[in-house]
C-alpha cells in the first residue's frame, strides 16, 4: 500500500490539525495523527478528547487504509522538506517509508483501532435536532477577541470555563465571566431560526481564534457537541453540560453616575499604577470628582506609592472606589480600539458597567467590573 502527496499541501494541512495534539497527556495514543485514506482522499484527525480537528485533501492512492502516525515527528519532517512529492509506503513490521527525491525516512505506525473515536455531530445519536447557523469567520474571531479573556479558570465552576452562545430574537449574544469581570456582547446581525443556549469550552475558543479567517463558518449544534466547519477544516468539541449562570441578574440597573474618559489616557495611567499596587491585592483606588479622576496605588511592603490625575467628564456624587488593577487593565486592553468609554457607577460596593461611547452598528458591547473594598 502506498500513496503520494505534495509536501507543501500536507504541511499546510498538518499545521491546521496539530493544535489538537496535546503536549502532555497520560494517553500516549493522543500524541498521534489518525490518517484515513479513502477513495482518493486523505483525511487527517487529531484530538485531545476535549476538541477534535480534521481536514482532508485529494491524493493519489489505489487502496483505502487507516493508520496512526506520530504527530510531532511527522509534522517536523514535512515542515523541513522543500516543495516536493512525498511517497508514503507501508512496509513490514508496522513501519512507513517516507520517500522523496532527496531521501528516505522511516517511522513507525499503530493500528487505527487504538485511536479514540472522533465524535461526529451528524452521527450524534442523542441529537434529535441539529441546529445550524452560519457566521463570518472574521466576525466570530472579533467576538472571541473581545470576550475570551473573562472566562473563568476555576474548575469549581465549569460552566464559567466557557463562552455562552445565546441565540435570541435580538441576535447572537456571547457572554463570559469569572465572577470578577463580565463581558456581554450582542451581535444583532447574526440571526438564527432557533432560541437556545450553548456553552463552548475555552480550549475550543482558543484554537478557533487562531484558525478563523474571512471565510464563513458553518456551525452545527446539538445538546452534546458543536461543530465549526471552516473551508477545509472542521473543529468538533463537546459542549459544557452545565447551565450557564444567570448573568443578567448581576448587571446593575441603577448605576446613575456616569464618567466619560479617554480610553488610552486611563489605560496608560492604570499600567503605571500597577507598578505601585501591592502584589497580594493589586488594588488601585479611583477618587472621582466632577472634572477629574485621581488614580492611586500603594505598596506598603516596599514603601512605594503613586497617584495620577486623568481628565474626565463626571455626572454624580463624589465617589471613591477600589479595583483589582489587573482586572481593570484586562478590560481596558480589550476596549483599546475605542477612543472614549463610559463608566456607569452607583456606590463603592456595586458592580461597575463599562461601555464604549461610540456605538457600532449591529453591536452592543458591555463589560462589567466588580470593585474591591478599600481599607478604611
């Protein structure tokens, strides 16, 4: 049995699939690719049991076969080759000879039945209904870029370790939160024929962010799995099976004080104050008056402190409120494309809503930040 393939085409395919190969795993079989040659098409699979990636290309082959080959070794070999034709020839003793016009390399392979079964949304037996929606890849990546940072890393709250996809009559809402920060984004132009919630794990979001491009993504959703089909690659992931927290209940409605401020000015100030905030609390203090925001931080352990004034427009009572500087920095980093932002406040203990001043067509974006207590 043998087949041949262009080295650059194979390199391109492997680079898309290898993100699903785990770097460390108690299951060595997962450190391999599954090669399936069927009817003149080579399909390559990789999985870490949480996400799976697969992609195909047409090749010259006379027989069908399924084998498991070492992922990183093969990827490194193929990347090192010039643009040439690679002949894969199965030899005795479970060896493959990889032959080019420059040389010959031998690697071992395993039987395909040792490789875990790759889930298929279409074949999901529990799926009475498969919902489908098409989203532009750039638009989906933009949403992930704005939302992903606020996903929780605490395994005690698994639902918050993902991104909520909520399909509503108003559009697609994406929500992430770790209990300290919350991002709530509504894409009004993405409408679906169904209303449903799905929680997509962080790992899938992370890998998708790297491979999404300007092409449309066809998304199939069941109760257990979601499949993202790009032009020549498919990512399948198990959904988080827990209900997402009631995010709407933590968004305050009575935040009547409003502070408008230049995004870059306040962000630059926060980055400097982070140098002076205590490493244990990372606390910064906002002292807000009608025409000025004073930001201060103090590290008692090393006897250092700093304070700066930032010009603002403020409507409300004078207010002192504390924040974790790292969380403020994260929020401002992800609002960096906005010229001005508004902080909506109520009291030193109530969550603060942060929104862009300039509203974009078909997009509502809101971020929420929980304060920390100031020492009295």
